[in-house]
């Protein structure tokens, strides 16, 4: 792996390489029923050549359970090889702790306070299911995406890109609004608690890429597999547990060890099909010419701090996500970046890659100079997540956590990366300063526009409940 520049910059003149590069674009079609609505994919384009862009999100995938982020188990050999040809951002942080607001941040370059999609009593998305139990427990409202919000695919479509998405998780279904700007948005077969498997996402992606087109292409892929209830194919559990029996610790109960094994095997299964995706792109001549970004929407608690899942807490295990960027071969930089960055920085980076002017009222700044605060927001509702709202601000090595119930925390991440030693009480001045900075910054952000209204179908209600989002 090559040495990195001392600065936190991506050492590529993106404007220059995009103007000069001869880019073979990936063809995108779809299942037969979708082809009629995708005439744009086969039309020639008079516009200048722009890079094929593939954006991939790995739901519920902790960075520290991947080999390229130092995990000792062989969960991710294909992603590790991909990372060896890419830029690996070691300290990428989600802006939220669950799928919908994290993806809206990814698609808008905005923090939750600015795009507004969160659990809220005034939310237009009503997920009340009174027949399942007491209304106080099952009433779940979320704010929807603002009517005037412009999303990543809309910008790319306006610039001449053909846009397609294949998604796997229930929060990604089109009813929640993430389909804006996509010529094709494939959210089929999200019908069970295990959602849509990685094998099917990869199969459909490779089919799309096999159809030749002359327009520049944007393909968004969402993989869901590491999400609870952790049900990987048995062969991957066996392969993982046979590979490194020394990983089992006497300090971990058999039940917890089994949970970790199944979570890791889900990642290994996902990684296997990512490997198929990358190999398929290579065989079609697309891998080397494409700009590929792999990231996660949030992490997962596996018993740390006595917490499981991602119930709103903002510990590092829940918000530290992978972020790996592979540039087209001729202008590729390989290495690692140690500075902080966030999901909101992907949006301006991709617009810049497509030679699109970045809108002013966003918080993301791209990767060249991340000069916004590192902020995490978890806005909750009674009966859904215990512990109230949680906000966090990372300032250098220090992480301040604000709790709506007064359980504030302060951690030194360099000395205490697992956040065991709460320094809040012993550092009142530092805590007050970070508290003020956090709330002043959030209050300074542009407010969200008016919400859109969309009915949520009964099947999606039931699926979200089965996954623990409704109780």
C-alpha cells in the first residue's frame, strides 16, 4: 500500500482527470418489467464523458469488524482487497444511528437537524399499528423528506446521468422517499425479516451492468445482511468459526459468542457477494474506470455498554462506519486517511466528480478539507428507544455526548477508544465548552422545508415491527 500524503486531502485533481479521462460507462438495464421505463439507459448522450459512479451502502456494518480496519477474523477478504486498491478513511462517522436519516444525510450532504428526517411527534410518516398493542408503544412517527429537498440522484440525473438503485432494507423502500431522481428504483422482494439477500442484490446489479449504454451511469446498491436477526447461510458460520477458533474468549458468554459469530458470518456472506460484484465489474471492463464508494449507514452494538442492536446510542460501535473510495485507475490514489470525516461529505465529493456545482446550504465539504464539526444526532420517541435523545460532538480526540435525560458523557477517544471512562464530571469546563459548541452549531443550521406525505403500507409496518423498530 502506498504512502499517503501528510495532509487529509484526496491527492487527485478531480476536475482534470474527469475532463481528460476516457471513461467506459457501465450499461444499466433491469429486470424485464423495468426495461420499458429505462429507455434513457440505451440512448446515446451528446454530453462529455463522465465517470461511472457506483455508491454502495452496507447496512449495520461496523468498521471494526472488517479486516481492512484491523479486525483479526477473516470476515471481509474481498472488501480488504478492494480497500488495498483504494483510499480508506479510518475515522468515518455516521451522522445518525439508523438507516433512514443516515441515508438522507448521504444523499443530501446535510445533518439531521437540517434535512429533518427523524423520529418526531409531528412526523408525516405515521407507523401507528394499534392492533399490535397499546397505542403508546406502537405509535411511531417519523418526519419525511422535505418536498423541496434535492437528492443526489436528482442532481446526477439533471447532469445527464442515467440513474438506478437496487435496495435491500425495509427503510429503503420507495415509500420513504429515497427513490427521488432514480430512473429505476428496484425495491422488490423486501418482504421478510431477513429482507433481500446480498446474492440477489449482486445478481441484479451485474445484470444492469451487462446492458451497454452511452450515457454516464450512477448505480446505488444497498446491502442489508448484517442487520439483526443475523441469519447467514450455515456454510458461512462454519467457515468463519473453523477459520479462527482462537478468537473465542473465556470472557464472553456462549450466547454472546454465538451472536458475534452470526453477525460476523453475515458480514462474510455479504463480502462474498461483494467479491462477485467486483469480479463481474472487472470481467466487463468496468472496475478500473469506475468511481466506487463503499460505506455504511451505522454500526451495531454487540453487548458493549450492555447494549445490543442500534437503539439510538451514539457510542463508536454504533457510528464508526467503513468509508472506502476507489477512483478510476489512471488517477487513483491508494492509501489511508486518519482524519475525521462523515457521510455528509460523500455528497459533495460525488457532485464534484460529476462536475456539478455543489449547493451552498449543505454541511458536507467533501474529503479534501473536512472543516465542519463532527456531529451525531439520535432523535428518539418514547416507547421506541430508551434513554431519550443523544447528540455527540467529536473535537480532536475528545467526544462529548449530550443526553436529553442528563446522562452526559465526555471521552478521550485516543486514550479510551472503547469509551469506558466518562470524564464529564471531572472536566466541567471542557464539557460546557463542547456542549455550547454543539448546540450553537445545530441551532445555526438551515431548517428543513415542508414535509411530504406518504402512506406506509401494512406490509412495511409489519416488517419494521418484526425488526424491532416498533414494539
